[in-house]
């Protein structure tokens, strides 16, 4: 009888110890987490691909390029590079941004309901379930985080380099490839003329007089302040529809090249 009791006590103690050991074995749990993350990214790669042999492939690669770098040379690749600092910055403002853009499509990116980027979520009739969306979102998020770690290169202050910044920083999504404007941003081909105060269909921010004065005095400085933070500098902090661009998204040298490009378009 005593022996039996001892046995029960021993077994209980042993299982309690094992449980405690499992629960507190952090390295092992970290290993499992890493393995899980790797699996998720691998699944994300399958979904991103356009591999006809993969039933789960969603074909993001057809528009964003096989590795998601977009395609400056290939006109068939119409989607933007997804390895960018600007994407990392958007994730800082809203950690759910990539999930929203993938689930509900390009309207989240540019406000354009006819955007070429489709909506993918089952919820809105798209082809991907939540688990698949999470995998591809994890992949794209990891790309943006990697891009943020890359050292910032000095951008030469030329029109050509500025044109590249215009695309890479995402201005193109709202203001169009030719600065002609679109659903989410006004035509900016004529900044510097009276158009500055007369954006058709777009609310004009309250600081218009200040904007005009600043522009006339120093167009470069005006554009710096406007692009960095139009709300803070010209609208008493209230949003203007033009998002801020911190140094994390557009470095100082990139901003200067961008402004050189913009001013060249307006003939200044
Ligand atoms: C038919 C072409 C096409 C396909 C397929 C496509 N995209 Fe896009 N994607 C675009 C375009 C174009 C944009 C820019 C949208 C805009 O500005 O309206 C975009 C934008 C994005 C953005 C926002 C980028 C940013 O910097 O804000 C993300 C993230 C994205 N796509 C991820 C994906 C993923 C993931 C898939 C696959 C599930 C996918 N895309 C499939 C064309 C496509
Ligand atoms: C999400 C859409 C969006 C993006 C991205 C965007 N803009 Fe804008 N932009 C707007 C809107 C909307 C306005 C008009 C704001 C207002 O008047 O309240 C505007 C106004 C402007 C103006 C006119 C300022 C003036 O009155 O003369 C310039 C120049 C401009 N944007 C440049 C840029 C550049 C350069 C980028 C990229 C770094 C960019 N925008 C990115 C939406 C956008």
C-alpha cells in the first residue's frame, strides 16, 4: 500500500517536472517559432509565384516580378517593387497595411477603385482564404523589413534620379506617371502656376496664401516642406490627402533629386 502511494507521488512529481520543463524551455519554443515562420514564408512564396504546377499559386509574380522587385525594363510587369523603404514606412503608420492592400486591392493603395491591383480576400469575392493571405503578407512584410535594413545610398541630384524617386516613393500611385493626376491626387504638371490654389475635385488646404507666398519665395523649400509634411506645415496639422514622407521613406538626397525632377517638369 505504501509502495503504491509512493509510486503515485513519484509519477505525479515527474509529470509536473516534465510539464514545467516543457513550458519553460524557451530555446526549444523559439526553435519551433522560427520553423513555423520559415514554413509560413515558404507557403507565402508559393502563393506569390505564378508557377502553373502549384495549385496554390496566386500569380502576384506576374505583376510584381518573380521576386517582387517590380520591373523597370519589362512593361508587362505593371506592379510596383515590394522591397521598398516606402512600404516599410507605410507599415509603421499602419501595421496592417499590407494585409489591407492584399485583401482589398489597389483601392487601399491609391484610392483608385479601378486600380490594376485586384482584391484577394474571400470576404470580397477574391481567390485567397485568410491563411493564404497571412502567408503572402508575411512574405511581403519580410521584404519591406529587409529593404529598411539596406544602407541608404546617396541619390545624385539629377532629373533622371529624381524621376526614379518619384516612382519608388509612390508619388506615381496618386499623381500618375506623367504627373497628370488621378483619383487620389491632383495634376501637378503645373505646380508653380495658379493651379497651385485650384485643384479640381481636391480640397485645397487652409494654408493656401502661405503656400503661394512660400512657393514664390523659394519653390524648392516650399516643396520640401510640402512633401515632408503638408498637414503639419500648411494645414494646422489636419490631414490634406497628401501623406507625409519622412526621411525613412525619402532620404534627404532623394528628396532633393525628386524636387529637381518636379521643377524641371514645370520648366523652372
Ligand atoms: C494584375 C496585376 C497585379 C497582381 C496580380 C497583383 N498586384 Fe499587387 N499591385 C499591383 C499594382 C498595379 C499596384 C499599385 C496599385 C495602385 O497604386 O493602385 C499593386 C500594389 C501592391 C501593394 C502595395 C505596395 C505599396 O507600396 O503600397 C502590395 C503590398 C501588393 N500589391 C501585393 C500583392 C500581392 C501579395 C499579390 C498577390 C496575392 C499582388 N499584389 C498581385 C498589381 C498587381
Ligand atoms: C495618397 C495619395 C498621394 C500620394 C502618395 C502623394 N500625393 Fe501629392 N497630393 C495628394 C493630394 C490629395 C494633394 C492635394 C492636397 C491638398 O491640396 O489638400 C497632393 C498635392 C501635391 C502637390 C501640390 C502641392 C501644391 O499645392 O503645389 C505636390 C507638388 C505633390 N502632391 C507632390 C507629391 C510627391 C512628390 C509625392 C511623392 C513623394 C506625392 N505627392 C505623393 C495626394 C498624394
